[in-house]
C-alpha cells in the first residue's frame, strides 16, 4: 500500500463518496456509513453507499451499478474495504472478483475484526493507495462522517455531543419564567441534531422537571432517535411522555434486597410500556450509576452517537468522566445582564478548541471539541 498522490478525478470521487454517505449515518447504524465511487478513465461508472443491515456494503452497491465496466477500473472508497465475513462477505473479495485494478481509500479501518483489507487487496495484485495521511483534509472529512463508528471502535462507547443552553449571564433557566432559554431557531437546530444521532440522553431530574418527549418534531427525520434516561432508582413515571417503545432506562443495580425488589417492580411496569431497562454498576461510593459503564452499555444496543441534553448535575458528571466528544453551547444573547464572553466560555479543565461558531436568531451557538489525541 502507498500514499501516492491522488488524481484530480479520484479526489473528486472521494468528495462525492463522502458527501453521499453522510445522510445515511443513522440509517445504517451501527455500521459505518461508507461511500464508494467506481471510476473508469476518470469518469464515474458506478456509485453506492452502505445499505441498512443486513444489506450490502458500499463497494458491492457501487460494483453492481458499474457492472462489467468495473473490470480494470478504480474504486474510490471512504473507508478501507473490510476483509472479514460478517453479515456480508468481505468487500475485498467482491473488488477482486469484479476485476478492479486500483483501489483508493481515505481512512483505515480501526476495527480489529475487519482491518487488513488494503493489504489483502495488494496481495491479490490490486494497486492500492491509502490510507491518506492523517493531516489530509479529505481524510479529515471522512473521519468526521465516521465519528460515531470510530468512537465505538476506539473507546467502546458512542460518540457523545453535550448540548448546554444558558442565558448571557450563564443561568440555565429563563428569567422570564418561560420554559425555554433559547429561541425557536436554536430549538429547531437541536431537533436537526436529534435526527442525526442514535439516542438522546437526559437524567431523571430532567424527566421529572420538564417531562420531555426527546423526539424529533421540528424537522423531517428518517428515523427517530431512542430516548435514553439515566435513572438510578427507576423513578421515571409511567405516564411520562418519554415512556414508549424503544426508550432505554439505565438504572443502578441495588445492593439491598428491599431496594432491589422495588426497582425491579418499577422496571417491570415500564418494560410493559416498551421501555428497555438496563441495570448497570453503581457509581463511586454507591451513588448514581457508573457513567462510563452506562454509556458503554449503549454501544451494545447498536448506538454509535448520542446527543446529551441533561441538567447541570449530569452535564458536569459527563464532563468529569471525560465522556464528552463535542460540546455545543447555546447562549440566549438577549437574556441576562452578565458579560456575553463569560457565557460563551467552555467549562474549565479540558482545553477545548472551537470547531465552529454561528447563531440562530437571537442565540449564539458555539461548537467545541477537545484536543485531538497525540499521533
């Protein structure tokens, strides 16, 4: 395998494959949303994206579209073709059988089960180019589209985006007494984000105080996210709006017989309404839940991305447990009397860096990321 320069046509194909795969992230989850374009003489003759499980991978879809034109052609793929037999046969075998002469891929597959596709193709006589250098912007764009998949493989948990809403002076409640801190445009942005993740996470305090639905209503959505509640003692009311099929409740496994019976009895009632109750290890000194273990539990349920919309207590706990991969600050500029700069400042500790910033109506929105891991 090499890191030779890509042709202009291959760069264009990689951008097209990445853009085509992006809208499919939640549809194909927990599989990675991969894009593939087959080029012949620099012109696209077939393209594809990963199908929902147990459908075909992007390479197979693109090869089917290309037909006989795939022989001697170049396959441009966002992620290294898999070399293992899972729900589907190895994509490396499909590429070799189709007679592809060259394969270009942007990002290596870190999954120890599926990795090695590039080497396997090279052994079969295919000219392989990839992965691209870590600093290459095309590889960066692909990594951004695969952030959920990559986080699960590397850390054993979903990718977590924490959304915090506050007034200009840092308060988390509206001084006018209204329920919402931010305006309708910012709330619509949150609904778009909900539509792009597998789950929406809150704590029991939010459920009891606000009775949220945690679904997507303001914008079109292909698939509703699952609601996830951190509820140590199983206090979620049966009549809460979030109690529905697909909701996940994470409770602490009790130590005493009496509390164990009470929690399991309440869990049984919620289960009859479709809620999936999971008991996880208690937190330090028996308080709350073990957050890393609880969030990791969601990966086993097929979730690779979470939007956390909790109250201050759970938000601080997620940050303290180093479980936040992106921090989104929504600041109602017109509410509060304090200095705006202070309300836009991230929590202390992690050296957050600005990913992007903008606004929605009268609200400022800042996206922050922790520093990248050392190479």
